């Protein structure tokens, strides 16, 4: 793949970059859906499960659904796009990952600075006292567990419908976007708010917006440079160019 001279120049001079990622990057790892082909989840809307009221009404059913999601994620692996993003830390002064995904694949790939806007499915917390638990503690638990400290229900540490994003995490993500020289938007159309404010904040502050998506999206209209194709193919190619121009 040939890249524009303007993009190459931006790569040469960039010191701080942000990768804003969405479901598209994880789809290349096989996490394109969380519902089994013939399972009961095809008969239920995620909005009816992924909210606090549903959990309190039927915690075991919601917990079972998340255990199913965790199994899919645990059986998946970071792909070449995740690994390329982690590798980029050797080539830029500062690399921040801002992700809408909850699968922890960026962490497993080796990225160090990750802002998880929608939480992390590998963590859980008590709805009563806030105590945190790793999902590994409940790998084989089919029913919603109870907190060891207070007996409250333990829920997945993910942002459900109707809940606010973690404000401290979002503030840090916005700060990284403000200071970025390049903002890569990977595997997302960036239309779900408030997460979509991240690339908008980056552009407002003069960052060069690079879109990496399978096809044209609503983001394409304000991206400075769009690359259409699989992130697992495009990002490794960018890393090859980076190594050449920075060696």
C-alpha cells in the first residue's frame, strides 16, 4: 500500500499519537458478535440485558450472558492490528489507546496506556460496597456471585445502557486527544457519543485525523486521511514505513 506524502510527513514529525478504537478492530479477532447462532441470546435484545435494572431483576440471567461473552473473548487473541499499536510505542514519544471495547485485547497485546471508555469485561465490582474482583475468580460461576466483604451482588465492570462513562478515564482520554499530533480512528465510525468526542477533540486541537476502516463511514467527511481495508493489514504496513523513516 502506498501512503500519501502528507501522511508520511506527519508520521515523521509526530511525537504524540492516539489510537481511538472500536468494535471493528476486535472483529478481526473473531469478536464480531456476542450471541450464539442458536442460543437464547438471539431472542433477547442486548439493551434488555445490559442495564442495571435488568441485572437487579434477574442477576443470574445477565451474569450468564456475560459469562458467555467472556468465553468468546477468552478464546480470542490480539490480532496484528492490536500488536502493531503496541509496537508503535517504540516509535513515538507517547502513545495512548482510547478504546470503546471491553475485551482487554489491547492490554493483552502489550499496550501500556489504555483508556477504557466502556469498562473491562475481565473486571467486576460489588454494586453495594464497590469492591473489585477479577473475572478469573468467577470463571466457572454460573450464578451471579456475592461480594465476600458485604454480600452484595457482583456485576461486570462495563458501562451499561443509561450509565455514564467513567469520568476520570474520559477526562484523561480527552487530554491525550488534545495533545496528540495524529489521531488514528480504527474500526469505528465514531458516531456513538460521548465516546465520539475523542476524535472531535483531537481535530479541534489541530491533530491529524487518520481513519482506518473497512469502508467509508460518517467519520470520513472530517478525517484528514482515510485508509480503507482491514486494520490488521494496514497498521502493520504503517509500522514498516515508520521504522524506515525513523531508523
